[in-house]
C-alpha cells in the first residue's frame, strides 16, 4: 500500500513536468510566430499534434496537458515573464506532486467560467478550499478527496458564485439535448444520448432501484443465473449489461401499460415478418420493424408467442390476396387474470413483477395449444427468450402452472406449483399437508 501511494506521488511529479513542457511547446508554437513556430516548423498543425507525435499519447491526453498548462504554468525558462499562474494555488499543488492532472483539471475547468462573474476574492477562496480538499489539508478533513469528489465540490462553488449562471447553462443544455439511434453493427443497435440533468437523475434513480443489493440481480437469463449461483450469488454481468436489460424491460412495460400514445390507431407494436415455411421449419430469419439486421427464428418465435400472429397471403408478385385475423393474442382480460394467478414470472427465484412480464403459451400453437388462461403463464423477457433452450420445464395441471427445475439445480427434479401471488401463497399456508 505504501508503495502504491509512493509511486503515485512520483507519477504526479512526472505529470507536472509533462504539463510544464506541454505549455512550453504550446508557447513556442503560438500563431504569432507563424512559420517559425515550433509545431509548424516540424510539419505539425498544432502543438497538440506535435506532442502526440513526440510521445505517442492520444490527442485527448495531449490536449488536456496543453489546456491545463495554460492555467497553471509558470515560466521555468530564462527570459520568462510569467511569475504567477492563472490558478497559482493549483499550480503549486501540481508542481509539488500533491494533486494530479485529474484533480487539477477539474478545479481549473470548473472555475474558469467564473472568472467573468465572481469576484477575485471569492474565486481565491474557492480555489483555496478546493485545493485543500484535494490535498487533504483542509480544516474539516485530513483525507485527500478524489477527483470525482472534487468535481462535486466544484459544482457547489459554481452554484454559489454564479447562481444566475444556472439558467443560461440549462438553456444551453436544453438546446443540445438529444437521443440518437446510430448504425446497427454485429447485431447491436448503437446510439448516443445527452440528457438534461434532472432527466438523468430520474433514469439513474430507476436503475439504482433495480441494481441495489436488495433487488438485484434482476432480468437474468438462466445461464447468467446459474453462473451467478455458482459464484455465491454474484451477478457476473457488467453494470452496463444490467442497465441494458433493465432498459429493455422498462420499454416493454411502458408499451403494455396502455399509457403510450397510439400509432395508426393501435398501441405501439413491433412488426416482425417471416415466411410461413421458415416459421414452420424453424430455420431461416425474420425481419423486425425499424431494424435492418435479421433476427433469429428463436427470437421470432418468442415475439409471436408474446404478441400473436396475423397471416397474410401474397402472390409471387407481392399482391395481398388474403388477410387473416390476428391469432394467439391474449386479451387484456386474460392477461389480468393470468397476472392475478401468477403474480410475476413463474420461474423460481425470478423477482420480475407481473406488469413487466410477457405471456407464454405453455403448449405451442403449432402443437395445438390454445390461447387460453389454462395455457398461458407469465415469464419475464429473459426467461421467455431462453425457455426453448433452457432446462426449465413448465406444464399446466388442471389450469395451474407447475415448473420443474433443471438438473444442475435439482438432479431428480419434481414438478411444483409456481406462483408469486401473495393470495395464492396464503392459501398454500392454510392447506393442510398430505
């Protein structure tokens, strides 16, 4: 531990030299020097480009050094006339190796916009307290704060020194807010988003509700749940993967809630097209609305099981000659009844509530299974997607769902009634044993 701390301290001293030298390169490459500038004379467009070529660091790293140097560099070379840095206390802490580039950048970047608004005394006080927090020399704590913690403190100082600046900042954020869908690559839809701060807070809070130890793990496939149990209950998915799975479940629940606006006179519905012979054989590909890449037949069957099917007959030229009625669609009344009976995903250990679940045909339509409450059970998105390949078994006995665990859970598995309904569980408590 001592060695880790000492090496980091030495690294901060080296970083300080990197910043000083980056500032010197930038100064000798300033536009006023023209063709005599250091970067241009070496065939580089900017000092950042020159530093990148000399050191092989990323352009982002080189740019960060140059920007920080402009705020904290003092002239260390003969003939220099810059005896004080713009943020002199930060400069001293960087030179001494007491704070690193991360913390220094957070402070200078956060206080720079305030130079045109706050008084010099207030800015000096803010810089003093932030440096003290970062170095652990403040009156309230002797433990140095991390760069992330310092960032939070900077936000507080921004609100204190320029409270009127919050409205223009929010107006700028409002103008550039976005949620973009990008290209599809390797079966993944890429995109980006920039959320307003309060919107981001809502999203994070909802994610946190499902990522807390008392709730997690949630929305797991059977393979992931097995791996987690083998590791003592530890969720092996990355936080990003967990958030993806939560996001998909939220979208499904919202689309089924009845509160989403209609499209073409109906609730938002994803259309999946597939050739009849491919659906019958189980081989081939399907095509989902608004997605360019094909989807597997396993995914098609899951979506058909959930949303039903409508047969459309076309001629070889593409003319529609027969339009069948929607089939295999559970009515809202049937869904409410099944939700009341099952109370949630029927797979033991799954905590997904009824409102977030899909309805699965226990006996498939191709095998003569009816769209009836005696043949429908609640499954979460993951368990529904993997039910054909997982080793969980589901059957209906006198209209009551029963499940049988995989051999890796219970080698000689037995069929057991499955429900998360508290009313039915209360009935089980009142039922005398056989």
